[in-house]
C-alpha cells in the first residue's frame, strides 16, 4: 500500500492497519476566502461525521503554486476556469466519476457546456459558482469627488489617471490578479482580452502604470471590509465580494452606502470549479462534499450568503429575491453580451506578465 505524507497522522494509522473507512473521516479543503455560508461546512460535518480542515486563498496564483509544488495534502480545491484548464493539462487533477454523484443532475447544463471548453467532457470538474469582475464604490464619497453626472459603470474611474487622481484621497484598491486585471485592461483599450502579444501587454501595462500613483493598494480580499468600513472608496474586485461589502455596510448602519457596477466597457466572466487533486489523500470525502454542495438547499443557502451565482437549477427557487433579481449577479443580456471568458496563458507569456505586473505594483 502506498503511504502518502498524510499518513503520518494518527488517523492514517488506521488505514495502514487495514481500516480504510477512517481515512475518509477527514477532508482537507482549500477554497477562496468568503466563499461559503457560515453553516455550510458545519452542517456537512454534522451530517457525515467527517472533520473538515478548511484553508483559504484569494488568488488563482496561490492555488496553482501549491498544486504545482505537489503533495499539497488538499482533497478539494476551487480553481477558476482558465487556470484550471492548464492545470488539467499538467495532470494536476483526478477524474470525477459523475455516476457517484446523485445530485449532479442539478447542474445547469448550459453552464457545464461552457466549462467543457476547458475540460473535455467535464471529466475533472464540477462547477461551483460563477461571476464577474466589476467596480464597487462608495456612492457618497465618489459622487462628492467626481460630481453627480459621472458614469459610475465605467472603468474610467480606475484607469484614467485624471479621474483616479480625484479619488486618491478616499482610496482605490485593485485586485492583485495579473491575468484577470490585464485582460480587462486589454479589453478596455480595444484589444483582445486574451492577447499574448508583447505590444498589447506593454500598452495595457502603461495604462495601469499611469494610474498606479493614485492607487492605495493591490489586494484580492482586503477590499471587502475596507469598502464596508469606508476605508477605501473604490475597488476593482469580484462581484460577490463587492456585494458582500455592500451588505455588510448596510448591516452596520453607519451610513456607508456601497454600490456595484459591471463595467460598460465589458469585463471578465469566470467560473470556479470543484476539482480533486491527483494526489488527494481523501478523494472519497471530497466526493461526498461535492455531492452535498450539489444539493439545491445547500447551494441556495451558500448563494444567498456569498452573493455569487450558483450553477444549480434545484437551488433557483430557493434563492432570495435579493440574489435572483440582482443584475450584478445575474446580468441582463445586453451586459452579458460584453463579457468575455479567459483562456489559459502559455508559461512564456505568464513570465512576461508576472514581470510587468510586479513593475506596475512597485511603481517602477
Ligand atoms: C471569493 C472570490 C471568488 C471569485 N472571495 C474568484 N473567482
């Protein structure tokens, strides 16, 4: 029997001595931060007796680094479509036997069809949630600086230096996500969002570099609480996270009024997927968790809490109106038409992108 590094624990002693059941009483999850409702994991533990170790990340790059290093110890991870595509090609994931998932029928087939472009036959993934990257802003602070008539659904707010300069004092935050942000800037300047041309990279990097002096920071999760508390006034971020900021601000009742818009210039549409690393120590427990997430009631309560759309048809009737009628979560067709999907970058382009990004961040 192959003894994995996870078998150094007491639990695994049982496996080595022949009781395979004990192995699957543990589940090591690595998911995005702010991406489950408070009772999602606790209810699963209660129902199954499986102990969940739950770690979080806030970037695809962080997840990829762990996966590619190997022996991450994780059983279930949540990559976004474009990153996932190249991870599959690199053999990072094991196949998922859908016949063992009694709730797989709840998956929205139209969305699964889109994801299949990244993973033929969807052999290695089950969709978890989807969303966009957009603009979250403090209505009063921004209007006070840009005037009542400024279009608050335009990336000009973040990418035109003369506009960003007016918001510098109240604080601008940008996602620390090079591939995603660069694709949005490419699209903003009228180039192919997925371009790997060095001249497009240079042009988009220049746009960011010119606005950079007016940014407070690059980070991919801190903006939720900062926006809710009034510590920043604009953020380029993930739609659900920005809507969580709006919700938290409203609940705090301190007069912080947050709004969210999908950029009229168009933006990135992403899908986050559940996938089981090839060397996962507890794949059976991961399957149980996937099947649990696929339940309509579980997916709905998760979506109602995190403000992200779930690709689950059984969840739809259980969604709060605040979610199902929210155009920031389920965009109208005209907005959808302007969304684009990212494809995986080549390692060669990635190196140039990483260099350009670090120059932008450090203001060099
Ligand atoms: C959750 C962010 C998930 C969206 N905080 C990124 N794909």
